[in-house]
């Protein structure tokens, strides 16, 4: 396909990018496209759209997502930092605008209507935030006298405040978990870890007490027989209906009655259509992407690159875990998509941006010393 004798940016990219990781991500995207064909037509018909409305839109969003991922993967480390910073600043600004101008859906203002398209700014906040806090913590590890951690905590507080006012508890949890993961990896005292855990518990309790939207979902989760759990119960039925090999494309019955079968509950729809074995394959590919990215992080000698890759990979994995746990009725519904699989243009493009940064940061660079094994970070957790 390419010759090493050619000295072009594209050729250099091809021989330095992690092609195994790239293939796994593209495979996950193809799974998402295939499941859109199988799961979305009944949802579109119930909502009064054409049968292939969501499938066509999913297909159209796939091209810019791949373009964003590949374009981002061509960036240098310096470009990654400043692009992430620009995206974070713009996304936080849009996040603030949703409180006044956002489209209200089910009592929450999480979306802005931009040029006729619904955009969820919090989706772009996530990957940009992961990279910026990695940058700040890397600076702190190299220059402890810098107030980098204080700035990171201030950014976290700003984002969480805006998310809770929407409210969007699911994204709040994911952002907090991402921050905690980077904080832990970069090296903190156990006292700070315990304090962070107490703060998270207090935040969860406060959300239940102050936000009826959150309290309602938790109450429904604790009372599975309630009529308000219709969607969750149907999703579980769909999981059980498929068996090992599924009912076949378009044949699952319960799948037709899962309201968000194309989005948050696409995993349940997949199990009904294609069975448990296919669902396990889907989970394996997601897990492979996370593990491969974390392995790539350990090969980098640059502290920022290690932290940023780890943050993005763990964020990707935690989002998938939250979605799967909701599908299995182990968590209350949170409106969290399954990365690259669920329908959602903003989510797909934002996730592609995050994975593009992972592909960029894991590229083999001749000036870097390749590291084998699992080296400890400087400033590992102390007592």
C-alpha cells in the first residue's frame, strides 16, 4: 500500500500508527452500523419517521467521525495539547449556553440546536478534559511548585457545576471517574484518595436529595416491578430472548418494544437479534481497544502522553461499562451511549476525536525511547 521510501506525512503515519488498534476501532464502528440496520427501523416507525431514518443518519455521521479520528491521529503531541484546550474552552462555553438556550428533553437541557442539528456539548468536554488534566498533572509531576493540580480541580468544579445544573448525572459521574483515574495514576496520597471518595459519596447523596430527575431514576431502579421501568424490563427481556445465537436480523420480538433500542439499549437489542455469543464478541472488541491503548501508554517515555492515553482509554472503557450495566439493570438509566455502537452523531464524533488523540499519542516516534514492561509513573501513590 505504501513504500517506506516515500517521505510523506501520510506514509510516515501509516508506518507509525498502531494499525491493530485502528482496525479494532473501525471494527467497532462497523458493528455499530450493522446494529443500526437491525435495531433502529422499529424505533423510527414508532416515532413517525421513515423506516431507515436513524440508519441513514448513523451512516452519514460515520464518515465525519472517521475523518475526525484519522485527521486527529495525524497531529503532533503539541498540536494535541492545544487542540484539546481549544475544544475544552469552546465546549464549556456551549455547556453554559445550554442552561439558557438548550433544548429541553425529559426535564433536562443538554442539547443545543446548531444549524438544525442537535449538539450535546458535554460529549466534547469529555475527551478534551481528559487530555487537559493529563497535561496539568504531567506538569505538576515535573514541576511540583506549579499550581497545576489546583487549576485541574478548578476546571473539574466548573464542569461538574454546569453538568449538575442541566442536570446530567451520568456525564457527571464519568467526568469525575476520569479525573479520579488520572489523579490516582499520577500519584497522590491515600488520604486524598479517601477524601475524594467521601466527596463523591456526598455528591451522589446531594444529587438524589436535590434533583427530582435523579431521585426518580434511583427510586425506579430500586423498585424493578414499577411501571416506570418499562424500558429496562423490556431490555432485559430482549437479552433473554436471544439465547446463544439470537433470533436473527429483524426477528427479535421484544426488541421492537424497547424505546431506545437504537441508542442507550442497543446492546440489549443486539443480544435479542444476534445472541449472547455476538454480544460477548462486542464486549471483547471494546475491552481489546481499552487494553491495547493502555499497553500503548506504557510504551511512551513522555509523561503527558502516558497520562493522556490512559485517561482517554479508561474514559472509553468506563463509558462502555456504565452503558452495559444499565442494559443489565445493574445501574439506573443514565443516557450513556455505547461508544461507536449506539446511535448519536455528537457522541460518535466526540468519541472519534478522543480515539484519534489516542492513535496520535501511541504512534511510534523514533526520538522516543521505547519502554518495555509496565514502568511505574514518577510520583506513584504514596502513603
